[in-house]
């Protein structure tokens, strides 16, 4: 797409979003915007989920999908009813569907939280006990290797950023290397940091191999999805301890086997013993519906003596 055409499509997108949706996307407290099949609009952020006094017609939702697809160099249609892309000019992930996948056009717009919560904020909000916050900060500072796991939109990256802030508060100018896909969500303030982004044919696995040549003190991976887990574990076990990785999982005790499944994608036979002996901590986060907020549900120390072992060193939620 040429520059003139792209500029025109960006103008069209701005008009299709309109002032109401733009205002929601610009709101610092909002991290998710749902344009639902029935036209309803819901938002989610640090304060939970709520319905907006706003509707978006099916025609408008379809127009948004088509414009976003055009800007991404693809199309959405009955034959290709799923769109996953990034919104140009904004750090926003777009997931959209058309019939027959959904009953009507639907979009979910996800953006990184603009506010970096500290561990003290977690304690103040009742999402983590003071003892657990101190334990996690000290563990990360002391080079323990940590996996933060949880369902989609459970606050994995938010907690990772709180740990990064605690680390940088104690050890400034660290050579931290981050690896993410599509959008940079891990917040690193050190001028000595390198933040890699996997996209356009460059995989996270390739970037991890590159990271090892950049003299990293810490290697952090956001949203591990594949074989990069194998390279990350090898790095943590051979001179680069204190890594951090976020991962989708259904429980804290599922994490080691989930990593094993991802390692198998690298055509490597996974070893639960090796994984468990490389990892120090698994931290599980989720959205507590009763409290209307994200919480740190569990912290487990991982080990292996003839079988996987777990120990809970601290209580997380009061």
C-alpha cells in the first residue's frame, strides 16, 4: 500500500472509530474494549468490567474490520472471517470475526496498561499480601527464575512490570533484554536495556538466540507461545539466571507440563526434571470476579525429586 492510500485509510479508520470509541481507547484506565455481536460496548480495566451507554451498529463494526484488514495488508470475508492484527499508530491488538464464525461482526481491542503498578499498589488494592510482595521482589532481585502464568487478561504482564520496577529500583542500569510479539508491553526504564519485538518473519526463538549475543544480565519473555521456551530455559540454566517469562496456563501446577508441551514444538524431547530444576518460582494470577480485580492467587516453589514437587512459601491473598 502506498503512502497516499495508507493515509486515506487512516483517515477512514479515525472517522469509523468516532469520538466515543477514540475516547475509550485513549482512557488510561481501560485496557480492553469489546464491540459485541449485538452492538453493545463493554470495557475492562483496573476497576473491572462495565457496559458503556453506547452501541455500535453491525455495519460500522464490519467497516472497522475491513479498514483494519486493509491497513494490515489482508482482507476479511466469508471465506476469511478472522482478523488478528495491530492497529496502526497505536499499541493495540485487534481480534475480530465475521459470520459464520460469529453471529455478527465482533471486535476486541486490547491495549497495554499505561500505568505501571508497583508491588505496593498490589498490597494496597488487596491483590497481594505484604509478605508475598516482599518475597517476590527479593526472589527476582536475587536472580531466581520466575514464570508468571494465568488466563488471558489476568494481569500477567502487569505483575511482570511490577517485578521489573522492583528490580530496577534496586539495581539500576541492568542489561535487561526483553522479547515480545507485536507490541512492547514490558516496561523497562534502563538505558542499557534492549527490547526486541518478534514480527514480520522474525521469530521469538531467533531473537532469543540473538539476545544471548548482547551480553544480557536478564532475559525476559512476554507471552511465550512456542519453542522459544526451550532456548530461554537453556539460557537461564547456563549463565543467565533470574529470567522471567509470562505464559498462558490454567493453574500454577499446570505450568511445568505446559512448558514441556511448548518445548516439544522445537522437536526436543522435554524433561520435566530439567524444567523443574531450572525454574525457581511459578506465580499464578487471575481475575477474581467476587472482588472485581486481578489478584495474585498462588506462589509456588518448584522442585523435582523423582517427581514434580511444589511448596507454597507465602500466602498471597488476604
